[in-house]
C-alpha cells in the first residue's frame, strides 16, 4: 500500500465517520481497568514488540490480555466469525480498511511502519541482489500466503506492478501462513530467500536484508483497531493509546526495527481543553459527554461568545481546539491553529413574541417607535458582528442608533431569547439555533440576512492531535448531523 501513514489514517478515520460514540465505560484512569481481560488479534509479524508492551502494560496497570497470533487475513476472518474481542492489530492497513468497511472496527490508532525486503542468510552467501535473482535455478524461495498475510498481499501487489508476480510465484518452493515462519526457515537453512518485512529481519538473528526498487513505493502501516463489539472499549482505547504513544509503544517498536509511531504522547488520562462558541452548546454537549466517557478522558469545555473566547486566547489561554461561532473569529487567532474545517452554518433571524402582535416583517420594522430591541455585542460575539454587518448592509445602523430602540447588547443569542421570552424585549436578532426550543415568532430575513459558518480547528501545539481527530469524527458523524439540524443549523461538513 502506497502513501505516508498520516494520510492513510485520515482516510481510515473518514471511513469511520459514520460511527456514533454510544457506548460508555468507566471514565477513570488505567488503575480502574485492573482485572479487565482484553482479547487481542495480533499479526505474527509484530508479536515480539507487542508481547513486551502487553507485559509492561499489565505490570503497570493490572490489565491482562488474551492474544491470538496469526496472519492478518486469518485473524480478520477469525474475528468476524467470533464476533467479539477488543483490539485488532494487523500488519498492514489494507486489513484495517477491510475491517472498517465490514463494520468490525470503531477507532483506529497508528502503531508503526515497515517495508518489504528480501531476506537472505547472514552474509548473503548466494549474492542475491534483487527480485531477478529469486528466479535462479535451484534457489529455495519462500513466500507468505497472499490474502491470509499482510506481507504476502503487499509482495503480490508490488510484484504484479513490476510484472514479475507470476514468475516469482511459480518459482516459490513454499507458501507460509506467517512472515515469522519464513524468516525462521531462512535462519534454519531450509530456505535461501523470502520476501518479508525489514522489521522481521531485524528481529531474527542470522538474517540480512536485500532491498529492491520494486518495493520502494510500498510500505505497510501497523494500526490498532478497537473492535466494535468490544465489551471494554475504554480499557481497549487506553491500551491502544499506550501502544501508539511514541514514548511508550513507539520506543519498543523502534527497538525491533519498525518505523516509530505517529501517535500522541502517552498520558494515562488525557485532558482536552475545548473553547466552543455558546451557540453550539446544545448541538455538541451530548456528543462531548459520550466521547469523554468512552475514551476515559477529561474534556474541559469553555462556552462563551466568540469575542470573549478570542480575548481569552489573545491574553494567553491555550485550548487544544476551538469550535468557533464564525470563520471571522477563528481568523483572529488562526496562527495558533491548523486550518479550520467548517462543520455547520447558522442563519441570522428576527424574533418577536408569539403570533407577532406588533406585525414585524422586515429589518425596517426595527425602527417602529418605542420598539424594545436586543442585539448581540459586536465586540464580544460573532452574533453581534454579524448583526452589525446585516444592519449596515441595510443602511439601518445610524437610524437604529438614533431611534433609541436598542435596549440591550449581550454576548449570546440565548440571553436575548430569554429576555424576549420574559417580556423585556419586543424583538431581537439571533441565530436560528437560539430559537429551536423556544415558543417564538421567527422571521427569516431572506436575502437581507446573513449566515455564520462554524469552523473546527485543532491547536498547532496540542499534544493530542489524534485524540482531537477522533473527537472531530465523533462531532461530525451522521447522528450528529441530525442533532445539528434539529437545533436549526445547516450542515456544511464535507461540502
């Protein structure tokens, strides 16, 4: 499979985007998982580092594991038949993608990378220089089974692309069910050469690796996938984060010849700080609670008008992510964040009392004598800034100020809605989302109106990059789209 791991991970996460974080487990640290036995399906080629890491994890946190080691394809079939388990660790991302497509996995975390090479006896006594030498008369060649193993699948794909698969396959003396059996056969002298992982050569004594350009564009990425039917998803996720962490699992994988992990640094109970526009609270709060419970993390949320949130950040606050009321407010702090991804939009509307007793129809009606009007504070909120933009475009700013009708400036639309409901206001400009649970007369502004767009952005300096990506997926799945639309938002993600 071609391509760097980070883009593959994002592709896999996109496949996972339709999943809902509905299961709950104990939102506490690893010590709370003590006594929980996790079931793992692990590719034979990663057995050595994984065994060491699992022993370390159990010693530190008291979480034992039951592990089945085999070829990646064999494990996938076994997992599908068993319909249970906690983690799946194949030796190549293609098997992760298949499992995701089948609905067998939820979260996916990166562990390590490896490359296909030709394994030969130490010192390369037959002077094998590349794939062409594998066809030499009398050479005892071994291959891994395509389909059942990751290395067999990768080797077949690479050789097919080079036009050499049929000849190499016909010359192979044996097809083995695991990569470690091939490496052991060379070490024992029963084979002369085999196509294995570079990491496998590094783990077994008496072997050397021969590289060939046929394999240069092919790299395998080892992932841990949390099984959908896991009875212990929080414990499984915590172990997956441990295996993925560069300062824990990454160290062990590197020691065994793998490329280091791209995961987040290890923290027993990660803490995320999220700044979120107040308008979004109703649409996201439930999903945030569920995500935090499933992952076993602390998720601290600060809701407020985006002008106030920006002021806090400009004064030194460093949230891990910012879910902004509008792109204009992300722009003010953009240098601290990755580019935003617009999730939703929210139209500005005019609200008044039920049945519209004052007969309000357009923005011009805000100038009616003695009308009590409420507006968002343009310095503290996206609502206020957007309202001012709309009023200026309608040439009403000065006239409305001269009328004296504006009685209240607030940082959030909910405050304006509540004041109208209590009878202290006759009209207000708010977001459609502020009206979803209230009995009000809502007047759409049509071409005269405007729409705020809400981008999500992760901080450049956050140590929880992959955890935040999983949170983003949880906030933008199919169920969440329904939730956003229920609260009056338009759906923009992916468009």
